[in-house]
């Protein structure tokens, strides 16, 4: 079904790709801070669906079409970036639900659908995700073996690695939120999250 020799190189390669800081991992950390670990799982579900689609499309050649029509890809990135900027503004001014609650204040939770969709949009509009999968996935497909069974196994391993890294980043965000408990620290953490969100928006458009 798969080439075991290739698997020995595939796992460390894609673990390093997944664990490196980027759009999706920074999003996981920020959601872990503001929404908690359990709610972050909904963002992760959307992100994993997006990564799976991007990986499949990259291997099947859809990425080549995206390169021929870059305007559509740019519009998708801009839409995601505008929403990230909106969230960043809310977090900076400690308004809305996408922020760290003040001590004694009940946490306002975002709808699960919104967390899921934001994770999905972040994954599919991440240009580095497309580039990595276009460059790295095809060499691990053995032409002497059946294509789809290989791809399914590679996707399963890839998404398992991605999920473990998302858990690590979201968990670190939750620990940071626990540290910043008094009002002054909570305000600073909201602004740290806001800067991260704004940075993600700029990164998404310019990358």
C-alpha cells in the first residue's frame, strides 16, 4: 500500500513543517488563549479539513490552476485577512467575544461554526501550505503502487502530525491565559493577541 522506506523520511519531514510557527499554529495559540482548549478543538477541526483539501488538491494538480488564476487566490486571502483584522481590533479594545475575559467576568464563547470556518479559511488561504504540499507531497508517492491508497495513508499521517502540533500550540495559549489573571495582565494579553492577529492578517496578504 505504501513504500515503508519513504515513510521513514515522510514523518520527520512533515512534523518539522507542522510544528514550525505559521498562520495555523499562531491561530491555535490565540484561540487557546481567548476561547480555551475545548473550544479550540472546533477551530482545529476546520483547519484539519482545510489542510486535507489543500494537500489533496496540491497532489492532484489543482494547485497548478491556482497559479494560473492568482486573482481568485488573492481574493480569498483578502477576505480572511479582513476578518482577522476585525478580530484584532476587538481584542485590542477588549471588546467582543474573541478576547481574554477580565477576572471575575464570564468567558464569552464564539459560535462553534465560526471557529470551525475561521480554521478552515486560515488553512486554505495559507500560501505556504500550498507551497509545502506542492513541493513535498508528490515525491512521497511511489508510482509503482496504487495512487489513492497511498494518498489516504499519507493524509492520515499528515493530519495526525498537524493535530498534535495544534494541540501543543493551543495548550501553550491556555497556559498563558492562566498566567495573565489580574486586570492589567489580562489587558496586556488581549493586546498581545491583537498584535498576533493583525500580524497574521498582514502575513496572509503579503506572503
